[in-house]
C-alpha cells in the first residue's frame, strides 16, 4: 500500500536555531526545498546568514533570519512572540544551535562547562518551551533536538559537550510524554562525526578508520534524518533518539 | 492619584478580570457562567477546584490573550482571578488603558 502523504503540508512553518552554518544550515536548506517557510536564527554569523537568505531567495524559497542568543530567556520569548504574530502556525522546531568548548574535566573552569550547558541545554529548553506553548494551542507540531552520538559513548576532552547532548535525548523522552496528549511529537537526532567547522581540526584518518562506513557524514545527510523526524509522514514517531553515525556506535 | 485616573484604573482591572473569567470557563470547558466566578474566589483547591493540569491551559491562555509569560513559579498569582489580573498588569501595565 503506497502511503501518499507529503513531507510537509502547504504553508508549514519551521524554526531552526543555529541555522546559518553546519548541520543547521543544511536543515534550513532541506526544509525550504520542501516548501516550508523557515525562520532560522544565528548568533554572530550575520554574513553567513545573509548568504543563506540570498541563496534561498534566489531559489524561490521563503525564509527569514534573525539574530538570537538562545540562552537569553527574554530574547527567546520575544522571538517566539514574533513568530506567533507572523502567522497562525508553527509546525516544526529544530534545536540545532550548539557550541563546543573542549577541555579536560579535571582542569576545566565552571564557566566553560556552564557556557556549553547554557547554550546547548538551556537554550534548547527555552526555545522548546516557547514553541510548545504555540504548538499545544494548535494541537500539532514536531520538536527535534540535535543531540550527538558522542553523548552515548563519550569523548575525551568533551565532557561538557557530551553532558549537554546527553541531556537533550533525555529531555526528548520526558518531553515526548508531556507533549503527546496534545498531538506534538518530540524526537532527537544523534549525528556521529559530521563534516563541519566543529570537526575540521579533528584527525580525519583516525575518524575514517573508526567509522564502519569509512567517512564523516555530510550535513545534508543529517538534515535528511531531521526532515523525516519532523515530517508528518512519521506521525507515529515520538520519544525516539535516532542515531545517524555511519555505524560508529555499533562498532 | 486623581479621581479620573483612579476610575480608569479600576475599570481597566475589572475588564481584565472579566476577560480572565471568560477565558477560564471557555478554555477549561467549565459548565458555569463566567459571571458566577468572583474575583476573590480561589482558583485551585476549594473554590473552582481546578488542578495542576488546568494550570497549563491557563498559562497558555494568558500567553495567547495577554502576551504575558507565566511559569509555575507564579503559583501565588493563581490564587484568584484578581491576583492573576494583578500579575498580568505587572508585566503589561498598558493593558489598563487598552480598549
């Protein structure tokens, strides 16, 4: 039996945090290509955000970019109020904004650890809280957290990053239970090693040897997993963490 | 405070309380007339006997109608309709004079 369901309904609206670069950028591009109106945020990469907007505009896609510090409660609240005023729906939130500040736990300052938690966890919580308030009203929606396969296996020198990403798939499980009665689905994607600025300085040969598929993922490959998790096509998927790592965790 | 200003303030408060009472009845589908709820009546426990699940509906309603963001830390405000109105006006005093 062929399931004839579009990826997204016409006039769907999505918010992607951290959408100006890396995985977030690929997610914005993929959603826009599916006809979704995308609001994406950036913190300091104004030039990259503008370049992405121009690219999407030239392709006839609908998008808006806004500077947003996701760890700032007032900013996040005002941002989502703006989203709500701009239209009657919010179908998808992708919490892609994230940072890494590597270091060994034994020598790490509390500030360095806290900063990563503030952006990666508190930021995702604040955005999800505000988006949920909108989605619950509409009795529909999909929230996707970008976690990390590293949070399942650990990474030396990445204690703060792993802790933050582990918090996200844990939050996914709890939030999915809260949101389900209102028709809102919540899932997370745990990418393995992805070819972005964050992994540029990592030893490529060692990574390629460790990954069964023998290479890093492209941001576009991760974006496809996000699209599926967010799409109404997978209407029964909620509370799940989808690992997209080329077989890394299985090895 | 001059007399006219005081009247305007009182009228604004009454209007918000009225809006809140209607919102409570509509959003929670209560089988009562909104005017039967007094501004001092406890919303939770004895009184309207709403529960914590209803809290979320009220918080969403207040966000939607008044653009005021509450969390469970605003528990005291949920003591009565009057207290909720005060809490809303703390965030948005301009609501007193809106039509």
